[in-house]
């Protein structure tokens, strides 16, 4: 290998490992200079709260991608969770939340079964739920937006814990748990091994099918949690719009954070910073009077760059 090729490989590896942190720092510095009131406490609170649902969904997505899978159904699962909340909120916020999360788990079981036991490609299996799940949510809610007035439930989206928004606390706790799962548990080691080489993992006697089902169940459950929190913050159940394009944001956060789409590796901290980067990109464009469609195009461009960097590293 020539010196130039070696140097290029080192740069590519560095970008995949640390590029997301550099991007966040650069974007923060840009906003400090060019965006009015960026350093205010209120702005920081807003950015963290808005990034929290993306972060939570991206954590589950990272585990799925770590097994060389993909979950396109996360936005629809959020929508289903939102549609179920008004139906059970009369029995208490805890009951409504449990029902919503169970719905996410069932959705994950469905996708995981299709992938692990029927051998359907993950993109096809979860695409079916992306379409069908959104339709199911609209049927449950009769296509209507429902205003919510339960103060205890609304506290999830607007309340604080020692001055930190509840949504941010939940996202932080789940991030720590996800990191522990990947780094400290047998399940985490198995999912990384399966993503690296599924055939070898099967020959080695690893519980491949159970692990695959498990990551989709976790992804579905976390998407439901994000749906509950987003519904609480909005103060309304809106299955029409809630979670739209969330799969794009989550996949971008995961890939930009250094987890390759080819599996075999999961970077939890990188995923968290990827979610923060996506929120900062969106907020920066909006604050500088660029349309939301521009933010979506920038996200797509970021995905292309991140995938290219990962491919270059893999090929070398």
C-alpha cells in the first residue's frame, strides 16, 4: 500500500470515528458567531428537547443496523403510539404509556419475526410496517387530531427534573443503557458478531434468530417511547404527522455517528452526537430563513457523505 493510500485510509477512519464530534463543534461555533441568542439557556433547552426523540429512536436504529439490518417502521410506530394515548389516558397516564410501549414491542416482534424466521430482507419487512402502521394509526384515531388535557401526562413533555427537561433525562438514561448493552452484555456482543458475519455466528452456535428479534423489539419499544414523549410535548395526538421522516433522521444520526450500514459495529455515543448534529443542522437552516425542505436535502447529502466514508474505510 502506497503512502498516499495509507494516509487516505487514516483520514477516512478518523472521519468515521470522530467526524461527527468535529461537525457538532464547527456548527456550534458557527451559530455562536452568526446566530442571535444561540448561547441563551432557552435556546439550548429547545435544541436538546427537540433532539431527544430523534436520539431515542436512533439508539434502537443503531442496534438494528449493528446486525446489518434496517428499521423503516420507526415513524409509523411513533404514530401508532400517539393514536393509542387518547384511548387509554382516561385510565391514567401510566396505563396509556404502557399500552403504547407494548404496541411498539408487538410491532418490533412482527418485523423481527419476518426478518429472523421468514428470511425476509429487513428493508422489505419494515417497509410493510411503515406503510401499514401509519394506516393502522389513522384507523385507530379516525384520522383526527386529539387535544390532550391530562396534566400529569403533559408533564412528560414540559416538566423538569432538577432543571433538566424530562425528555432530555429520558434520552440520557436510555443512551447510557444502550451503551451498557452494547459494551457490557452478552446480547450486545452477539449482535455485533452477527452483524460482522451472520453465517459464522450461526456456525458458532450463537442465538442469531433471538438476537435479531430482540433488536427489532428494542427499536419498536424505543420508537413508541419517542412517540409518547413527542405526543406529550405537542399536547395532542397527531397520527397524521407525528414521526414522518423520522426513519431518515434516525438513520442519518446512526450513520453519521460512525455505525456502518454493513453492521458489525455500534457506536452509541456517536449516535447521540449524530442526533444532536441533525437537530443543529435543521435549527441553523431555519434560523437563517431557509425552508424545511432544504434541511431535508442537507440530511440526504449528509447520509451520502457518511456512507461514502464508511465504504471507503471498509474497502481499505
